[in-house]
C-alpha cells in the first residue's frame, strides 16, 4: 500500500450487517478521505472470494444462521486468514467477533470451528440476553477514551492467554463472562460485541485502524464535533438514573 491509499474491505454485508454495523465501514472510509487518502472500498458478498490484499477488513454482526453460513464460507475460502498473514487489520463485531475465535455455538446447537485469528472461545449463555448500552474503559495500551456502544447478544466469550480484553465494562455485560471484560484484541485483530455503530460512537478506534494500516503514529486532526455530540448524548443517556 502506498502512503496515500487505503483498501477497505466490508466482509459479507449480505450475511453480517445487523444493527447498523455497515456504519463502521462508512466511518473508516470517511475519516480516511478527510486525511486526503485515496480509499478503495470493496464490498464482498458471501458468494465472492475474499481479496487478500486489503488493508482494513470490517465484519459485522448477524443472526445465528447467517453466522453459521458466514463462518463456513470464510473457513472454506481462506482469504481472510491469508490477508491476516499479509499484515491486514481486522475489526469485527458480535457474530463476526465470535467467528474470528476458535469456536462458537451455532444455530443448530453445535460447536462450530471459527478462523482462530483471535484466542477466544464463544458459547451461549443460559441467562437472559445482554441488551442495552455499554460503557467501558479501553485497554490502556490502546490510549483511547471510554468505549460506548450497544450490545444485543446471548453469547459468552472467554479469552485465551494471547488475547487482551479490548475494554473493561463499567455498565453492561460485555463478553458475558462476569469478569468485566469486553471484546478482545491481539496484534492487528480486534473484536467487540458493541453495535451502535461502534465506530460512529468511537471514531478514534477507526483512526487507530487507519494508523495501524498506514504504520504511522498519528493522523492529521479532523472535525469531530458530530462524533463528540453523538458520544456525549449516548453516554449521558446510559448514565441517567432509570
């Protein structure tokens, strides 16, 4: 990749794009363009091969059956794993997050292999669904402000020794394990349960993905008034007494 171009791949929008997750690719695309980058956006449907030369790959959430189908096709295709081996940045949400792990429970009640790009294992919780706004403190190594998002899942995701929690919850359930963790990351692979879309609520995460793809420490500033207004409104709403 040249220092003025960025290839952004939106993986399986026909299967994995619930709760406005398509907004994540729009945010990355827009924030890269605001920095003068030439962005090539590639939407890859589930009947198409995953390109291996992308810079940032985004995967959204989905219902149980589409998740099973998406995982089967991604494992069979192998393109996302090869892209990872090439140094690509991967950001995933909810069902996409589970798919990047070692295994998850599918709509048939079976344990289904994932891609193994994150050292996490997901099951299905026996309690009620995790639904509502989430506030969490991002891992200090990432140097990012408080995470705000919306969760709607019954998944329970356990982190293995090589995965770090993306954040630790102040409000909400996150990974659903009771240990206060939310999401996971390792190297250039990130996963979260947060919708919202999460990058619209947390644009600096989008900037982090761009910086990692460009291999730079900083980006030129942009006008964040719209994002900060959204963040402030959602954080205030989440913290108001019921």
